[in-house]
């Protein structure tokens, strides 16, 4: 990705962009300039603010004071509120750009698009391809192909010529949503645009998306296209194919692709290759094969990382081989590999699913003792284990703790705790959590509705179950409508 100098009028935050605007002499005008509609407000989790008064020095220096304030979440929240009014055109650049950066990093796509529209209304705004690329990358993670199409129209309206990075991001958006006809169409369009020919990274992204949806028939088509254009596979390409076959449980094809990679003089296996094999064989319960390849990669000089150990811990735990799981953790300590939140979440989940409540609680306490902050995944595992063991009082305790913390909750957590209260027959609490879920802007999914429908039917409340079924159908129809035309 090429980096140019920043324009003189605007100071962008480093995490948004440090590149100059790439303009095109030919303006792509569009009378029907797309405007993003105002989505419902999004509630942002706020950190605890200090009650200490400002120091006299800061109060005497308004520039420093303003700089400090603009770095706070309150300033970012203020920008988000202004984004809904569409009236503010002279906001401080740093606040707007940090708010946009914050929304992109948090994959809050509705907020990000609103703030971006606010950014475009500023008198100091200059369009940049780099910003569009980052927004498209976010939309690919959030599976929002329609919004990506509108964003491209906006980009063309502003007179920008899409770069390879922009086109590749579009390929990712459509590919991540399973819209392969559109993804391949973008690649074909790139071939006819000067200075925008698809490169090995573009094709690697396409291959990765095909592998995710197990469309291995399309991967062969991509490889043929690459060969015709004289584009050789690199490590990313091979790793995408190997990872795809592994996750699909196609172990023979995975090892054949590994052999092709080794025989290619320009590519050699790396830590990503190792982790793909470890994860694939481990998830498939093929512990012997997992251990074999771990040793093979050691002989190749490829050392494991924290992700490797986390996957091995999960694999041993899933297979019920707790002595080896603990041995990996001991090995990590001896080799100074610091356990991460993923490590402890994995162990908590393993013991929770096995019904080993005491061992689960001990690791949870150890995790907190080490100063590691539990997240939504941690609490989800705890709630599932307590619910399965019939310890609804402990579920109450977790809920109280979460309500008084600043942990960011997500849909899987709400699904987990709604299911717990539903199975316990506490339908009032279940309903309250469903409303709280909406307040937190966590959209219910099929799992949410299924849990509630089952709970209502179990209690003989067929009318309420029917209402939830209707709500689920309405929600699904709304989602399908969004994808029309993509």
C-alpha cells in the first residue's frame, strides 16, 4: 500500500490515513448523490471518568486543554451526536477523525457511515482513497455489500479514481457476503482499468473468501486466471488455500497444497501455515496428526507462537486430554509465553463444557488475579456452564457483575443469558434481557428467537411464542431486503 505525504490543511490521525488524496482529472458526476440514512442511535460504552479537577496549568493553556478533551470518549460521543444533525460544518478535525477511527475499529458500521458523512460536510474535508478503503474493509467484516456499493458511488461522485486497494476491498466485501458473481465481476473490471490490474493480494482475498464458503470449485478458476496473467502464488495464497481445506476437513487436499507450497521455490511454510494445520487437525479431533505436524514444523525451524499453544490447549481440552492441556500451559510458563485472554477463555470454556465447575471457577479467579479483564466470551462460557449445572443463582451473580462493569456486550452473550433464564423458566427476566439487548444495539439473531420461542412453548405460552415467530420472520425479511440488488 503506497503512502504519500499528507495535505497541508488537514491533520489525520495515524490510524485513519497518512496518505494524500488521490484525485482524478475526470470527475464522475452523479446527480443522485447517495446520502446515508440515519440509523438509530448507538449506545457507546463509556470508561469511568476521573473526578479530579483540571490542573491550573491546563486551564491556562486552552490549546492543551482542548487537545486533552478531544481525546476523551465524551468528545467522540459529541461528534457522533452531531453526525445525526447534519448541521455542523466547522468541527475540529481531530475530534471527527478520531470518532471515525473509533467507529471503524469497533466495526460500528452505521455510526462510521454517519460520521463519514459528517466528515464530508466539513469545510476542510478532502476526499482520499485511503479512507474509502478503510471503510470498505470495515463493511466487509460487517457483511454490508449494499452499503459498500453506495460508498463506491459516493467515491466516484467526489471525483476519485478507485485504486487497486479500493477494488480489492470491494472484492472482499462481496466475497465475505458470498456474492461471488459480484466479486469476480470486480476482478474483471480491474483488468480493464489502467494502473488497477488485480495483483496477487487481490486473488488471495478472493481465494480466501471462496475457501470460507467451501467453494473450492471457484478456487481452481482463480488459479487458472492467475496463471494466465503470469501472477505467481505467494505465501498468503497458499496459506488461504491450506486454511480453507483444513477448516472444511479436507485433510488430504490440505496436505497436497502444503506439498505444492514446499515445492515452490519462492514460497515456504511459515507460522500461519503451522497454525492452519494445528487448528485443522485439532478441531477435527486428529490429535496424533496435530502432534506430528507440530514436530515436523519444529524440524523446519518454524517456532510456535501464542496462537499455536492456544489452539493446542483447545484441541486437548475438546478431546478431554486435560493432562496434556495443562502440560501446554506449564510449557508456556517455562518458555515465558504470557497467557492471553484467549488462553484463559479457552480453559474456562473447556472446563465449563465438561461440567468441571470448580476447576472453571479456579481458572476464572486466577485470570482476574493476574489482572486479566474478562470479556463477553468469558462471561458467556461461565453462564453456559452455570445454566447447564442448574446454578441459576450464579447466573444472577454474573449478570449483576456485568451490569456494573464497562464490558462491551454482544449478541452471543445475550443469546447465552437469555437461554439460561429461559431454561430456568424465568420468562420475566428473559423478556427484560431481550429489551436490554435492543437498548445495547445488539441485534437479535435466529438463535435469540429460537431460545425465546422454545422457552415460551415449554411454559405453554403459545401466543407469545407465535409473536416471537412473527418477529423473527419480519427481522429475516428486513435482512433479505437489504441484500437485494447486491
